[in-house]
């Protein structure tokens, strides 16, 4: 019996049923050609689509947002998915118009339809923060709900959003978590459930504001014992600790981090409360007019940009990771895209892969680095597709896409 607070695909016989499937295949696109540059999010949904192979599937998805140069039709997405599945995915250039609804009604089991970019329709964008009662009155929900039996939400990467096509169907038909959504929630919750005293969070990259939010929440709730920092996250903690990193490095921090002064104050507060738990770099690799320079914290080079953590930092961090009971990774240690400054990220991520603890990784740059290194699911227990969604989940923020699944189970059969 399903003990989860939401329905899963195992709870229903969906053979021959008409299913609305919400996915997140929002992907990098070449604005000149319209070609999809990375199909990782497509691959993440294949298990769910295969599980629904005997159902009639109408796919709901979005791409980008109004005003962006990659805000395009999903016609190419349908073709790309069709090639991946080696099955026809028929593109429809509407969402709730009569022609689209007729196509949904006339579909046969095994058919896959892809509806147009949901964000082409104002209700999806404008009503994102409205109450459920308002969403249920939208053309999207009213029209589609009467032409489908079930709604399957597999869009974990958008679960922190409350768009109509993510949460609007929760009380008009049973909402079911797809395989990806189910695996994401279970995978992250397993990290929280680890009882050991060596739970490590590794935070790097440029999104210091997001990382500080997570670090604050997880240390406060005793979900982490040690925090390892790199990238701009490490830099802002060094500045918060009183270090002068020089104009070049601080200019980068101010440029990349919104509300820099506010985030800096939050980092200072975290150091005041958890100084023993937050580890910062002790040496660096810098870029001096194209030449790679190694220097220690005591001889910090204010005149050149710090691009990566150094060998002493790598050794110190790796020894902590080795004996961890659980590790969560969000962000690289440096500018890993450049070969000269990739060693910190590669060594730390390799240490994580070799660790015997429970391992979770997420975030776009993290996944790109893992992919480049050939580190996959066999080395990491759970690789999350979520960027903002993972951050929101870890920080304990509302997750409308998950909450709507819970609401639906209560209405349609949960206790």
C-alpha cells in the first residue's frame, strides 16, 4: 500500500485512460537555429512516458518565458522527443481550443500528443499566484479537465512554481506523481533521513544568495553538520569573515550577487552562529594575465581573480567528504569550464563519487560538471533535475507542485 502523501503511477490502472502529463522540458536552445542544445530534461521524463505507454497522453510543457529569445513553440520539442522515443509525438499548436480537444478525444491508447507552450497563454503566466478556486475557472482547466481522466505531474524542476498547468487540476481530477517527481522527492528525503553525525553540504558556484539561504535553514534545523564552500560562495564567506579580497574579486561578487550588502550581512550572521561548521578555502588558483598562479590565504593576491580552490583546500575538503555519512552537492568549486581551473571541482566531485555516504547532487552547473567527468547515477545516489526547485525544497520553502499532489490525494482517496 502506498504510504506516501500523494498518488503514484502504481495506484491506478491507466491502461486506455486519457492522461494529461505535465513535464518540464524547458531546455537551452540555439536562438539562431532553434535546435535544442541539451536534452537532459527530456531524458529525465522517459521513464514516466514509458510507464504510460498504454495510455493516451497529452503533454503539457513550457519553454522559457515572454520576452526571452528562447521563448518558442514546442514543435521542435515534439520532434526531438519523438526521435528519442522512436515513437510518433504529434504536435498540436493549441492547448484548449476545439481542434486540440478533438485530437485528445480521438487519440488511441499509445498515442502521444504534445500541446503548445503553455506560457503562450496568458492564464498560465498572469494567474500564477492566484488561489486554486480562480485557477479552476480558467479556460485551460475547464476545457482540458473534461477531456482527460487523470493528471500526472512529473515536472519536479518547476514544482516551486504555481502555474495553472502545474497545480490547477488538483481538485478536478486525481493528480498523480510521475516517476521523476516520485524519485526526486524520495531521493531528497532520504538525505534528510540519514542519522549519522557527518552530514556535509558542498556549496559553490555563483548563486551565493541561494546557497546562503539553504545553509542557514539546514544548519538551523541540524540537517547539516559541516558546510564546504567554494566558488563565489566561498569568497563571500571569506569577505564576511573580515578578509579583503581586493577590488577585482569583490567587483565580481557585487556583479554576480543581487542585494550584495544584504547577502554579506547574512553570511556574517551565519559565521557568528556556526563558525566551526562552515569551511572556507585556504589556498587558491588565480589567473594572472592568462598564467595560472597558486597562492595561499596568507599571501592572497588581491590583484588577480581567484578562479579555483588550491591543493591544500582540496586535500582538507576531500578528507571530510571521505568520512561523511551523507553529502549534498550544489555548485562547482571554481571556473570549471576552463581546463586550467577545473581541478578543484573535479577533485571534490570525484571525492564525493568515491564516498560511501548517501549522495545527492543538483543544480545546472553541478550536473554539467558531473556529465563532463562521466559521473552518473551509479556514483551519486540521487542526481536532481531541479535548480530553483531543489533550492526551494532544501530551504524548506513552499513547493506548490508537490502540495497540490497532496491536496489531490486527500480529495480523491487519501486519508
